[in-house]
C-alpha cells in the first residue's frame, strides 16, 4: 500500500506519474490525500495494471475498512491532525530558516 500527500505544484506527479510507477510494481492499494482533506482510495486492477477509484472520503466522514487491513478512517480526526501539523510547521519555519 502507498499513501501520498503533497502540494499542488506536484499534482502531476501524484496523480499520474507516481500511480503508474506503483501499478507497474504491482502495489495493490494507492491512497492519495488532498488538502481539504479528502482521501481517495484506489485499488489496482490486475487486468489493466491501472488503479480504479474504490472510495472517496470527504471532510467529516468516517468509515470502517477491511482492506488492505481492518482500519477506521475518521476524516474529522485527520482534519484536526492536519491543522495541528500546519500550525507546528508555521511555528518551526522561522527557526529552521536561520
């Protein structure tokens, strides 16, 4: 399984190039997290060696998954974590640029 997240500037890599490389390697699950946050869960179709969208989760949604393993995904918690990380990075950035 592969999960990617990143800035809009690298959108082509995340949405086209990376999935093609992962599919070529036979990685069965590919998840992409966008900034809203929104989670896109893709599954490899062995017949075409491409990913098909299996599930899309929007902010505030929660789901129990059974594949690739048992997992509860709570987009509300993910959103809270993202806000915390952005604040932490904003706090650290001035110190790191010295």
